[in-house]
């Protein structure tokens, strides 16, 4: 017989109090997803190299039209504050110094995946869609491919496309600025 133990969700405020109290340290690679403190996978060299390449590409392509935020929090309600590999954000003069970006301030989120692919597809994609993130991309280092998720709903994204190396893609908000998929 399997017994389900009671489950407690943490709020974003409680999550920050744990950090202030030293329960969570700056060296802990964690994020808050639907009230659970989730340990992030260690970053391998392929993952890190992809982030470096995409940082250059996104910054060069989007120039001053968006803030390209790398591995920083996005506030999704009271129980989730993920740290996607990239958040493509609406420009703000304070660069979000007064608060982390909210869903209405996000053009797109991007995750680079190798070992975290099932979590990104099954948990984060549903969370991001439910919270109204209009566009979500997953760079699958193992396929290799780019998964583009659009048209969010409460059940998930209604439009999912798989792109391969050499195909053109652009963020919806910047359709006039395509680039080649180079996974």
C-alpha cells in the first residue's frame, strides 16, 4: 500500500525568507515551481556553450528592442519563480530593479535542455502557458532541435512546432528579425 504524505507548497515570499535565513544559499541551484523548491540540473559544457551562443545571437538580433535576461527569475504568481535560461523582456528603464518581471512583461522564455527536457516539456510548458507567457522555446541539445510553443491556454500551448538546423525562426514580437536555427 502506498501512502501519500502531506505536501506543503511554499510561496515566493517564504522562498525568499528561506534565502535570507540561510536555509537556501547563493550556491544552491534551485527554483520555485508551483510551490516546490526544485533543484536544477548541473550545467554541462554543451549547455553552457549554447547559452553563450544564444546570448550573443539574441542580443545582436534584438539590440535595444528587448532586454535579454540570462538565468534570472521571472515571477509567475504567488507560488512560482522559475529562472529560465532566457527571458526576452519588454524594455524598462530600471531593468527590473524594483521587481522581477511578471508575465505581461515577457515576450518569450527559452530553456536549453539536455537532461531537463521532460521537466521543461511537461511541467514548465504547462506552467508558462497557464500563466499567459505568449511564447516558450525549448532548445533540445539531444535531438538536436528547437521546439516553439505558442498560443497559451489553461491546459498548455495549442501551437507547438519542431524546427531543425537551418530553418528560420523569429520571436512573434519580432517577426521581422528571423535567424537560422543552429542547434
